[in-house]
């Protein structure tokens, strides 16, 4: 198995933001709004987890109650959209 190491912290955070609040939905792409609203929270709350993307994601999920209102709103909105699309795909 090949392991890749991400050396740029901002890239690691951008990738991690894709999974924030969506741990059960790895296929969902993050939005630029999520990146904009959550990068500061990820740096503040989970910088010790850089560059491990899965650990950053898990950290943000664990600390959801501590994220800024804007980041939390984006996390919840994107998770709800994913769940809606997933339900629609199952119904088809």
C-alpha cells in the first residue's frame, strides 16, 4: 500500500473540511464556502492533527460544539444536502 504524506497544512485542512460533519459520506466534495468558513476553526481546534486528514476530520466532528456559528451552519447544511441526495438515490 502506498502512503502519501501531505506537507502543506492548508491543503490538509482543505481536504479535511470535505469530511467535516460528513464522516459517513466520504464521497461528498466540500464547497468553497465550507473551506472559507471552517479553515480558521480547523486551525484553532485541530492544528495538532495536521497533516493527517482523517484525524483533522474526526477532530472537527468531535469539537462541533466549539466551531464558529458560520462553520457549523455550513457543516449542517452540507450534511443535510448529502442526506437528501442519498435518500433520493435510494428511492430511484
